[in-house]
C-alpha cells in the first residue's frame, strides 16, 4: 500500500530533542518528501506537536522508530492517506 501522508501526535521534553533533531530523523526515512512539525501546546516539562509527513510508500513503523530514537514520544497516529492520489477529508453535515 502506498502511504502518502501520515499525521502524528508527538510529545517531546522542553529541552531535548529539538524540533530540528526530530525533523532530521524523519527526513532520513526512505520515501519522505516533506514534513511539517507544528507546536500545539507547551507546559512546564513537555511540548506537544502535530507532525505531518508526506511522501511515497512511507513506512509508518520506520517513521515512529526514527522519532522515538531521538527521544520524542508518538502518542497516536491521527491520519493516514494512502493510494495513488491524496483524498482530503470531507466534513459531514449533521
């Protein structure tokens, strides 16, 4: 299956790893074409981030391993897009 986008909820300690260290680890995974790390919350000890990764044939396990190898923690996989094209979410009206 061609995984093209992965969105992860990732936490890190305030001091380490830096966002740049996390970005370098993710970029080193085969198939990654681009990524976005956005800080969503900061408290006394941790920084919460949303990490969006796009590419071709992304290996989700390798991405998680790369992030955790630098000292961050993946809390959840929040979105996966796969197939020959990217299909954006369409909000349902209720």
